C-alpha cells in the first residue's frame, strides 16, 4: 500500500456501511482485500472541477459530496475507515470514459434484486458496468457466482431469506454477480493510502 497526494477522478471507494443485518449479511458472504469487510462502493468523479462520488444507494444512482460519503463512515478529516483503490497505470486510459458513463447513469434506479441486465443497478454493478462499457463492452472487472449462504452454517443467512421474501423473489444463489469485496481484490487496481479526503 502506498501513500498518494490526494483523491483523483476514477478512484474507487470501498466502505463498510454498518447498516445493520443486511450489511452484515453482505460482508458475511463476500471477501474484501486484506480481509476487510465492505458492504458498499462508489466511484470518484469530477463535476465542475470538484471531486464528488457517484454511487448506487437508496432509491437510485446519485451524486454526493466527498464530505457526505466520508462522514458516513466516521471519517471527518482523516481517512481511516474507507479503502481507496486506484486503477493501475496501464488502465488509466479507461478512467475518463468510465466516469463519463457513471455521470450518464445518475438518476437510474437502484437494483434491490442484485440481478444483472434488468436496467437497475446495485453499487458494485454500477462500477462493473461503467468500466465494461469503457473497455469496448468487454468485462474489466470479473463476475463470479453469487452466494447468500453463511460459510459457517452452510445455510442461507436469515437476513437474506427475509430480504428476498419481502421482495417476493427467489434468492439468486449461484447467479453471476459482483460485490465490493470482489472489486477490491482485482489485480487491475492498487490499494492506496491517503490521509485526507479534501
């Protein structure tokens, strides 16, 4: 891990949201870089010369301030609880196209079903999609079969059963998907350390 001057457009932010049972369930079935727990991710973009984040959260894909994003993790002046990934140098040519793609997706609906190809987007699916499109529609980050099974009990986590029952959907066990932890472990990014987000 190396120290960098500051955040740049195209940086990926990995966050432990601490949103309760559902975030705990996400973290239980995904593995982040350096054994960290991530339940959310976002991309840094430049809008009118100001760095912001674009993220799929809540009802839709939205743009938020860095301050809002970092405060959500308890980081107010120093960065301690968020992990920052930066594309390796050989992939930097994709950044402007990917961030432009992300800006065009603001306002599109959040994907609460965690399903691909339904014109809705969850946080890591947004990152996957904007880089795939930037990469001549070839996967940049790799999909893997999703699991919602507790590795300890080998049964579906209760939070996932309740979640999908409420949606009236089957648990999409084994279907292709992506998650913040998987992106954080990609060999196409490097994990960097930045002291402050301003």
